[in-house]
C-alpha cells in the first residue's frame, strides 16, 4: 500500500482536546495519548473529511507559511502511531495494543472528592505552610541522620525502617489514587525504581483526559498526604516531648521519611511529582528528554541515547530553565548523601564492627552478620541492575 498526494485516509476513533500550547489526541482504541501542534490538528481535521493529501498540503502551506509542511511524511508518522485505519479504502494492518488494565473503580468518586475538593486544597496548603513555620520555630524537630535507628539492634532497625517506609509510600500513592478517583479515572499501582530505590508508582496515564489545572492536583496529591503525616508527627513531638522512647523514635522516623520525601521531589533529574507539575505548568512535555539532548550537545562527555526530540523555538527558554533545575537536583542529592546517608553508614559501621569481635553465641555477633548480609545482597542486586542497564545502553 503506497502513499501518494492523491491518497485519502481514514483514521481510527480519536478524541482531540486543547491543551496549554498544543493539542492532546487520544487513541480511543489503545488509550494512548499524543501531543500535536495546531497545524497537525488542521491536517487531521481535513483527513477526516476525506480530502486528498495533496489538497491538504496546499491549504496548510498557505495557512502556515512558516511551517515545514509535508503531508506524506506526516501521514507516515500517523501510520507508525497506529492512528490510520484505511488508505484509499484499503484496511491498514494495525498492531492492536490492548488498553492497560486499570482498576480501583470500586473506590467511589465521592470518596475521592471527600479528600480532594476546594476546601481540602486550602487545608493541604495551610498544613504545608504550618509545617515550615514549625521547623523555623523549633529547629530541633528537623530530622537527623540517626533518626532511623530506633532500636539498639541493627537488623530490627533495617526491617522496621523498610516496613515503615513502605507504609508511608503506600499512603503517598493512596493520595494519587484517591485524586484519580475524585475525577472518576481508573488507575493501578505498579512497582518501579528511582535510581536505587524501589518505589510504588500510580498509573496516571489517563490524566490527559483532564485540563492542565486538574492534572496538577493529581500530581500533588501524594505530597498533600505527606504533608498531613508530617504535621501529625511534628504535633505529637511537640505535645509529648518526654513521651515513651518508642513513640518519640517512631515520630522522629516519620519526620525523617516525610521531609526527605519532599526534598527528594525537588530532584528534577528524575521524573518526580514536582517534575510533572513543572512540565504541566509550562506546557512543555518530554522536558527531561529535551534537556538531556540539549546538554549532550553542549558537553561531549554527557551522551544521550534517547531518540531525537523536537524542540520548538518557544520551548528553548523552558528547556534551559529545566536544565538548571536538573543540575540543582543532582546537587541536592549529593548534599543529602553528605548530611544523611554517609553519616548513617558510618554510624551503622561503628555499631556493627565491634559485634564481629564477639563470640558466635552473642546477639551482637549475629546482629552484625545478618545486617551485613542484608546490605551485601542489596548492593549485589544494585550492581546487577546497573550492569544490566549498562548492557542495554551499549546495544
């Protein structure tokens, strides 16, 4: 089946929505979304009316003199995106991609709206500001590197920290899920990773059905729940400064986890929630890919293997601004390592090393041995993950 300027095309069922700067096209068969400029939308509109590609090209060249209009190339791109159903009446063979199976539809939108409405938006904002004020008034509340060591036995500390962190991550993701359900959108939870951290991720692919303003609420929903948890932890510490050691240790760990989670969101070199908010506000999507592409052209030592991204002239300043945030995120990570993670390792080492000098019948010996084995397994898995990623990049 060959394309010519005399060809007419039929498209698969699609829905077009106006976005910040361009338009979002939803493939209603596969559930995938694509961003396109106005000239492409006009082309699609005329394609749907059954006009020939040559006629469409002449009209668009007249209406968009500054655009490089090539309808044969554009039609080929639509075919590759599986958006073309027929060419000159002949069926196009499409590799049908099934829609991702999303769930949580058993959660009523009313429940979602209970947690995310105009009143709660103000409440979450107020809680966030109060948390900052509490830290300014009581600097001693700010987390310290030894807050994760609630118990004297390191193995119990590690297990307790992993379980505690998982629960906090689950609550964070629950915020995203409830925000999605508030707009009656399905979703699901997936396991992913950020650098060497295993994380839960909420599938938010259907947010493109919403306006940019509503999308921001969904992106910030996890941080809203984090702010509430942080507020509760700070208030408990202030109300019971001389409380039971376990409760105080638990609240210290909660503050540690919540604060670092918020700071971590500022690491824009990863696709964090705040990264998506920034992307959404600017209307400049695929920012990370475009920034890496720009940086790789400026610095020969930074090689980007991602596919070539088209950077429009009006996006250059936004990409440059994001590149600054990108490097700031790297600096934030280094600072976190210096202030928290490296001192934690040193502290753990000081607690564990004497245990190896104890007899095998002692609790200290087995605590040091089991903890070291746990850390070793984690490091081996991490090195394997990096090696596997390196091999894929070399292919």
